[in-house]
C-alpha cells in the first residue's frame, strides 16, 4: 500500500543561503562574499534554522551580497594559505 502525504511547513522569513555556502569550523560559521573580480571576503555569520538545502542567516550578511555557493572548501583552503587583502 502506498500513501502520498503533503504537509505544509512554513519556512522562516528573512535571509537564507544554500547550505553548501556555509563553512562550519565548529567554532564559527562563515560564508565567502564576492569582493571584486576574483576576490572573496570571509564573513562570520550566525545561522538559524535549516530547511531543505537552505540555511537561515540571522546576522553577518546583508541582502543582495553574492556568496560562494559551491566550492567553498577550495576558497576556504586558499584563504588560509594566502590572506585576502581587499
């Protein structure tokens, strides 16, 4: 027997990013914001609820900023080797 159930779950309001965009070091959560051509700036953020493939951002990021959504591990590794100077 198969049953199909649809539940309506409200999503939190406000700013959210793809879960892949958040780098969690265990001590802090960071996203990388595009800062000019080929430059990225690390921003510490406070995350809220996770829903599907998205994470709510409570603090640390303004609406309209472009964040790295995939390959964040590579960007994070590169910035640890060579500090970014804006």
